[in-house]
C-alpha cells in the first residue's frame, strides 16, 4: 500500500496491486478536512486510472450532513468526466446511524447519476474481495 496523503483526519492510499484507492476518514472533521481527503482521492484515481474505491468510515466522527451533500455537487462532474462510469465502491460503515444514513444518501445519489456499483461492509477483507472480483 502506497500512502499518498495523511492528516489527523484521514488518509488516502493506493493499493497498486489491486488498483484500489483507499479513503480513510478519522474523527470529527471540518468541511475543509473532509474535502481534502476527497480531493486527494479523486486526484489519485485520475492519475492511476483507477475505478475501484474503498471508503473507510469506520472511525469517522462528526461531519456536517451539508458537506456530504456538497461532495455530490463538487466531485460528481469530475468523476464522470475524468474517471468515467462503472466504478466499484466498497464502504466500511461506521456504527453511527447518522453516519450510515449520510453515506447511504451519497451512495444513492452517485448510483443514480453516475452508474456506480456501491456496497456496504463491516469487514475490510470482505470489502476488498468484493471490489477486486471481476464478475
């Protein structure tokens, strides 16, 4: 795993053997910190032509629901234009009902507007196995 970005609020890494962009969100986050992780992840996906993402929200703290909504507006056009369709996204969920509902809102929107394949998991190994499955 090659770590590309790290801060107190998260990490972005690239699993080069599998071509997976790993986004890890940690603790309470400002809007800027949340966007910083997304910015670095999208940049990496474009550079590596990756269509596989693991979004780890298992350690996420408080994040504004508004900033989650802005992710769709800010990043969806870039993702569609630069990365394309048919992305596979595995999400490691938080135990918080609020975070799960926020992520499910994003997932439904991305699925509708960009033909993403998104699934939710509690186990990272199972999530990676699903992402890399060619079926």
